[in-house]
C-alpha cells in the first residue's frame, strides 16, 4: 500500500475498531507517562539543586575552617547532584590540593583544564601543583596559561598576581634571569598601585636589578613622597648603584619618615662613610682629597696591624714572606711620602696610595671585624674598579 | 518447560492465547501503512515510551537511595547495614509472591521472549522489574540499572505489539527493539545499546530489524536527555597514548582482566545453582543476606561497592584512588556483585562490570607505572580501557565493548589500546571458560537458547565446500549438435554443460543431444536446437543454502568464476550439498563432545 496522507479519512476505515481503541489507549498511556515523567523529573531536579547547594555551602564552610578533608567529602556530595558545575569541581580540586593530595588534585585539575584550557584559575592551580612537585617545565606552561588565560572577575589583578607568583617561584628556584625578564614584562603593565609597585621593586632588588627597582620606588614616591618603604628601597637601590649622594638623601628621609629596618642605619652609616672617605668624589678640593687619602692610608695601616695580630704574623720580619708582610713592607716604604702636601700635588701618588689601601682592605677582609670605614673603603675600591674598567 | 519458564512468561498455552490473533498469517498486514513501515514508526513510539519509563526508573532509584541511604555519596552509619538488608527482605517477598519473573538481569529473559515465546513478555514483568530493581539498587545492592531497563523496554514493546495485533514475526522482533531502547536510555549510549542487542540478543545483522532498533534507541536517548540532561555518564579526562610500546602495558591489563572476568563469571556460575537448590524459605533471606554482606563491606570502609557506583567510576577515571584502593575495590565489588546476583535480587550486571573494570584497570595501570615510570598513560586511561576489558571478558560482547569505550570517551585515540586489551581478555576468558555467562545462566534456568557466541563463530558452509571438480562434458553454444556429440564422445556423465558465448550456462542431457540429431537437427547450432532455460548462476563463495534453493534430486548446476563467467570452476548437485552438511555435522558433534566435558554445560 502506498503512502497516503494521514488526514485522508478513508485510510482510517482500514483500521479495525480494536486497533483504533489500541491506538487511542497507547496515546493516552504515552501522554500519561509523559506527564508522570515530567512531574518526577522536575521534582527530582529541584531536590537535586537543593541538595547540591546544601553540600556546597557545607564544603565552603569546612574550607573556611581549614578542614580540607571534610570539605572534600562535601564537595563530592555536591557534585553528585550538580555534576557539571565547574565551580564545585574547582573547589573540590582546591580542597584536594589543600589536603596535600597533590596527585588527586592534579588529576582533577587536568581534567578541568582539558575542558577549559584557557581558564586562568585552573592554570594557576595546576601551576601551583606543578611547583609543589618540582616540575619546572609545567610550572612555566601553567603560570603563563594563568597569566594569559581568561578570568571571570578582575582579570588584570589576577594576571598580575599570577605573574608575581611565577616570579617568586623563579627566584626561589634561582631562575634569576627568567625572573628578571618576567619582572620587566610585569613592570610595563603594572597598575598604578603603590603596594604592587613596592612588591615588584622588592623583587627587582632580589634579582638584582637595582635600576628598575629604583625606577619603581621613584614612581611610588611620586605619589607618596613620604612612603618609608619606598624611601628605604630607593636608598638601598641607589646605594647598590653606587649613587651614594642620592642614597644618603633617601636613607635619611626614610629614617625620618619612620622606617624601622635595623639594616637601614648600617646603610646610612656606610653611605656617610663613603661620602666622607672617597678621595675620588666630585666637588671636593685637592686638600680634601689629600686628607682623605691620608685617612684611608692610616686606616689601612691599622687594619694591617689588627689582621697580623689575629693571624699571628710578624709584620717586621725580613725578608717579607707572606702577603701581609709584603703589604706591610710596602706600606712602610711609602709612609714617609704620604703627607698632605705631596698628595695634594701628585694625582699619581694619590692613586698609588689608594691602590695599596684597596689591596690591604681586600686582603684583610678575611680577618673580620670590619668597621664602617673598612666597608666604605671596600665600596670605594669597587667603584674605582668600575671607573678603571 | 521448567517452572522457571512458567514463572517468566506464563504457560505456553497462555503465550499461544495471547499471541494467537497474530498467528494466522505471518507477515500479513492489517495496517494502512504496511506492516514494515508501521513497524518503523512504532519503533519510535516504543523508543519514546521506553525512554520515559527508564527516566522514571532512574529517578525512582535515586529517590530510593536518598530515602534509604541518605544524600551523601558514601553512606555512613547504621543505615549502611540496615537499609540493604531490610530492602533485600522486601525484594525477596516481592519477587517470590508477586513478581516471580523479575529475577536476574533481564537479558536472557528478553532472549527467551525472542526465541521461545514469540516476543511475549508480560507488562507485569516491567512493573515488577521497575519496583524491585529500584528498591534493590537504591538500597545499595551491588547491581546496575541497565539490564533491568533493557527488560522494561522489551516488556513495554511486547505489550504495545500485542495490543496492536502485530504479526508473529514482528511480535518476535519487537522485544529486542524495546530492549535496545531501554538499554540506550539507561546507558546514554545508543550505539553501544544497538550493538549489544544485535550482538547478544538478536545475534544477527538484519536490515529488517536494524532500522527499528536504531530508531528506538535514538528516540529513547533523546527522551532521556530531554528530561535528565545530555551529560555523559562519565566525565572523561584527557587521554593520550603516545608510545606504541605502551600497548604492551594494555595487553597485560587485558590478560589480568580476562582472568578476573573468569573468576567473576565462575563465581556466579557456581554459586547460583547451589543457592537456588536450597530450601524455599531460604529464598526469602538470600537477598537480605547479600544486602547484609554488602552493608558490612560499606560500613567497614568501602561504601563505594554499594549500588551502581557510577560516581566512583568517575573518580577512578580522574585518578582519585591509589592503586591499592582500586585493587581492593575491584575485589570487593566482585564479591558484592556475586552475592547480590546469585541471591536472585533483580538488577543488572552492566554497571558492576564497568565498575570492576575501571577499578581493575586503574590498579593495573598504577602498578605498571611503579615498575615502568616512563609510561605516559594516566590512571584514567587504564581505568577506561579496563571497563572495556571486563565488558569483553565477562559479558563476552567484544564488539560492544570496543564501541562502548569509544562512545563513552568520545576519544578515538584510545581505540588501539582498547582493541588490544579487549582481545586478550576475550581470548583468555574464552579459553578458561568456553561457555559465556549468559549461556550458563540460560542453561541453569533449563532453557536452551541459541548461543550468540557460538552463532558468531559458526562456520558458514559455502558452495566451494560442496562442489566437485568440473569433470563433465562441456560444449560451446555455437557448436552444432553433431559437433557437440562428437566432442562428448568418450566422456562420462549424463549432463552436458553448454558454455555460453557471453554468459548464461545451460544444461542438457546426452540423450537430448542424440534425439536432436535423430530429429534432423544435427546441423543446427546448440543455441538454436535447444531452448533450455539458463541455469542459475552459482559462485564458489556463495552460502551453500543458496545452492540448495536451486537444486532438486536430478539437477547438477555449474559453478562459475565471478570474473570470468564462461570459466567452469566446478559442478554441484543435491547429493554434494547434503554430503557437505553431513561432514559439517560430524565435525560439530566431535566439537560438542569436547565442550560437554566442561562443568558449565547442562547435564
């Protein structure tokens, strides 16, 4: 029999009465079953939602109370009723991670990552887990995934925080060059936020990249010129860059602004000593230079004596045998010529005397008991080396 | 007919009565659309009804679980022990007094409906299966909802078919159509459901039934997803098999999975008849005792073995257990499932099989990674392959096992490990236990249903197995009668084969040629002298039954080359065909003698 339109009434005449009844009953049963199923499904789904929310809230409470094991069970129960809920899945994985069940957490996050490889949060969690496992290649991959990934709320803050974490991880793993590169990228897009700028500057100090650190400290000071942390940081960065005048200024301001770091006073003293002892500094007279050389020469002689005493070396022995005795012999040899008048007139002599001073300071460094003057002379020597180079 | 059969389907008289209206003229259509087309439309309706029923079934299981075990994933406290025990008692009462046909998984009952009862499965079976399975699974018995869904679907389909007075032929086929719908909805995997029904219930590929099965499976899955969402059964983690050498690791998994399958199947095969032979009053207690055992296991720290356990399969796929826990769970689940199933508690074997496979796979993967840390496959990959392995080894559905893993994972890179592991599991399972579990259960029930595995492996006799070499007189169509007589002089055989110029062989007899010469047609070409019809084309690769359709006691037919129809490959007669069948029968008898010495065979 060929197809005919079902609206053609003639075709229904072929059906037996019983079949018509059967069709009708089947139709009624189908509709009835549909309604029952709809009612059951709607009811059950509503109940599922309630249960899912209840277990999730419980899990959140357990996490807040730092009970990750209990939270794991709760989040798993929540997932039973809300399987595709990614937030619950992420919380569960975070709870696993918090409970130090690294492998399980990692497996969970990896499956989430598979679903959403561009998620910043998932990448960040995976990066942390990889860092915990010491898998450096994955650390970089996932941290970069977090930095360049998608964040639902405040993406800039999350990306910045992720990069900070990466940098801190790299510094912890002694990857200074890579950390510096990441810091430079970070610096270029850093929001105008003193706390973030200070954090970045501090990391630049650890790298060390004092120039960029100083740049950031100056940025902070532009907004808040009395910020003690920025002043201290700028002072130390300037000090490390051998900009002692600037350093002294920043450091003194920092102390005045209430910076309490005990290391700060040492820096202030050392900076002052450098500024007072440096015979090569600009803007001082020849007499001052000569006086500073005399002072440095005298201090070198004292340092030789102290060190010889500590090591039990007789500086008067002839012929001189060890380096201390040799340096002492040299010191004695030029002692008569080291006077203000001759030094004022001869730059070569000043240089020769200061070279001997630097050699003595360098040799006697191992003897300990360094004074601020010794440290200052060491710094001046380094500075001088840079100039010579 | 055994009491079990009466319980399952009513008496044969009842079956005959209930199906009598369809028996008068098989295939005769009383439908304006034509019965074949109507059957296709009906398949969609059945799919929708089965889908709705399965949605209700799954929700009922969940409500039961919430009521009896609470809303936590892992039940705890006293109810872990009490709920499955008391529910077991209730199930026993229901099964013994009200729904005796609902014992077991339901796969065999559907097969029995197809092969023995003309597709008859009472609606009461669906109702009973629904209530008792929901109660059993919801209370924590170690069984799954898939096989019951299959039977519920089959029962609904059978009822609809009977109500619409389908012919006997269609009524037989309608139960598998409903079964596929039920399984597809329960499993959320239409391809696997279709394959399983064809592989394990129908046992053959037939265009007539395939369309209906596919339509019903798809429509039931659509309904199920409409109500319960399109979420996959498991969230599959990223899977990758990077090194070919890792396939060895999956082969090892296949071997271990094959052995575990045998342990599992033998446990059921050995304990089930023993428990059924115990006094009747113990039947009330058996499901309760199984529930008690499972409850104790749960109470002592492994609540994962309770119920279908999908969530824990999901966790295993996500590497949430150590290999020790996975191995322990696999062992405990085997124990729990054997207890539940042999106690006669209604429920399915699919979910426990997947659970055991996932846990075992994960455990084997975990151990292998300890010894070979370079293996890149995750525990989830091994767990997924393990699911297929148990499916192949325990349920003995090799094709479904492969497609099931593909359908569940949606990842085709897993196919090679799955095929390798499944093949090992299947071969080992077959070697250690030649009779598949479903056949063991059928025989224990006193039924003799066709074994799908045996059917699959049955050798098809072909024309080439029966034909004789072409030592017969052959003449050309263009030869005259005189030339033909000259050519056949000195040859044997009464039949003379006339080779065509292009195609179409004819056969005549020596006497007919002689008569033609005597009648004065000696100078006529054979094609003019004879008007014998062209004999059917037979080729060596055709099934022997094709030849049988064209042969009578006197006929001898030519067997020709497919590429060169004028080339005679051999000849075949009815006696040749019968001889080939006899030889094959003798061979099968000797094979059967080997198998009958095995303990699984019926006495």
